C-alpha cells in the first residue's frame, strides 16, 4: 500500500475491488444460465420438429355416389 493513500481512499479501493469481484461472479452465473437456456430451447425445438415431421397416419374415407363422389360432396349437412 502506498504511504500517500488515506484510509478512506483505501477503504474505497477495497470496496470497489469487492464490487468488481461480485459483478464478475454474477456475470459468470448469468453466462451459465443463458447457455443452459439456449441448450434447453435447442432440445425443445429439435424434439418438436421431429414430432411434426413424423409423417402421415393411416386413415380411411368413405365416399358415396358415383366415381366422382358426387353423392358425398356438398351434402354433408343436408339432413339437418
């Protein structure tokens, strides 16, 4: 410590040093949190895309009428 530095200046310097250390710790924690969040989002979006592109499910449809399905088209609500 320099001899010309007063006690109050020394206390101020020590306080600033401690604050810098605390800020550094907080920033390191935030960096880990942001990195974890990015990884989580990547996993969620990858999983969602895989489910969305799973393909077609087997299904059946029944048509009435001739080969053009004229008995089915446009008449689904005619009985109400």
